[in-house]
């Protein structure tokens, strides 16, 4: 197994959340105030755990303006204005244009597990409840349905050759490749060098250099070549990336309720990301060019039992190649307990797409 990169795991403060997580306790903050600023010593501990001081000079993170002293106690004023628009609403059901949901009494409820966006802007939703892919055209074209013959698939990636790669990590324990008609092209095992067991896989990515599985929200392992065949070398890189050769990205939840983002590579950085309320869980880490998007489910908690959450929302912060905020926007919080693997993804042209599971159907919003 080839090992690339030098960043250690952020074990001291949490891990990247691109999937469903057990939600940690939320410390209450007065409405209208920001959470208490994290102690700079804690962030230094993160840096030490990451072994950043031992990196070659070419990949040393740049100093961040907020790292010189105490953190800012409120989110920075955003410079870029994002437009968030609803592009798809699919009611619950099994017809064309509908999506499936499971809400059993004695099992985990499920909504559509994941989504991906192709170069033409079409949105490919993994509707595993109905054992199919539903492809929506935000420009008004007809919805296409592609049967996949399985209700245990949990992630989807658009294959650059045409077709799709599907991740079944718990039952078949394979990545299945379909052509543009939905016919199976090939199958690649999940377990192997870099992936000791299938349950630790947290995402599937398609790239110009092959197909990668994310392991425990940290490393990426290339399990298949560009033609969908098993990769005999299964190289490992230590983080997500916008494209081959881009800085490697990780995000961690600081115990004080902030996020810390690292980028390892030329002109890398280690940057704090404050939010408007304590971070319950991180829900996305995406990149396009030199812009990184960090998504978090934030909320406050009442001070007395039953300790209910309020002021809930998904907040997405955009930072530039130096780790400095350039904008932020809000999305609706989870409406229920339905399981999803990836609800926040980025399109090839850098637009964020969010799949929200609601009472009567699923809504896809696009931020640009």
C-alpha cells in the first residue's frame, strides 16, 4: 500500500463529517450571541497532533490572521453574497419524479442517501428505497429513472466515462459500476489495503485519476482505476481534494463548538472557522479551485430538561486558499432522524447542492 501525504488525524478534536454522526452535546449560548471562542492553546494542540512542524517547507501552513491571538468571537463579515434557490422538490412516493422514504417504528428511518451533480448540471439522487437513481434536470427537462436492483447502496458518483459508480459498503461490500443504460460494467471490492473493513467507508469520489473511497472521514484510498477496474496499488492520500494535485483538506470540530480546517500542500493553512451557534456536527467539506466550503449543523440547547435544540440551521462557510472567510449562507436544518450518508455536495462548476429530507418530500437547494 502506497502512503502519500503527511497529515496525522485530528483525533484530539473530532473528525470530518461527511456522513451521519452521533451528535455531541451542545453548550447553550444566549440567543443572538456567538459561542465561546476556543482557546488558542487547544488549536496549538491540534497543530501538534497533526505534526505540522515536521512538514517540509513547501507544505507548511501559512500563518492565519486569527491564529496570532484569541479567536474572533463572531463570524466575520461575509464578502461574497450567495444566492440559494430551490431547484427540485420531489414528493414521497414511487412514481417518476418522486423519491422514497422509510419511517419504520423499529428500525432506522431512511431518506435518499446521497446525490451527485454531473457536468451538465443534472442532479443524480440515490433513491435506494425505490432501488433506483432519479436524475433531475433543474432546467425543466424530464426526470429519468435508472433501476439499480438494490436497496443497500449508500453513495453515488457520476462516472466521467458515462454512467455511475455505486457504493454498497455494508451488504455487497463493493463499488459497482453501471454504464449509461444502467447495466453493470464491473465490480470492485471495498475491503483491501487501506480499507480494513467495509463499515469504515464514509464516501465515494470519482476523479480524473480513478475512484476513491474515504475511510473514517480521513484518508482517501483509490480502489479503482479510471476504467472501473481494481487498482492493484490502492494508494492512500490523507484528506479530500478539489482535484488531483490540490491541497489535502480535513476538518475537525473543536470542543468549543467551532471548526478547524487544514489544507496540506503548497501554501497550506490551518484555519479556525467560527459559526453563528455551537457546531452540533459537521456535514460537509467540499472544494472547488482555491475555495473550500465547510458545512455545519449548528444549534443552541435549552438549559433545562428536556434540553431541546433551537436556533437550528445548516451553515456553510466559504474560505479562500489562505483560510480566510469569503462568504457564508444558511440552509434548513434536518427535519427528522432520517439517515443520509451525504446530503451536501459540490458540482463540477463549484455550486453547492443540498438534499433536505422533509415531512412531505425532498427538496434540493443550490447555492451559487
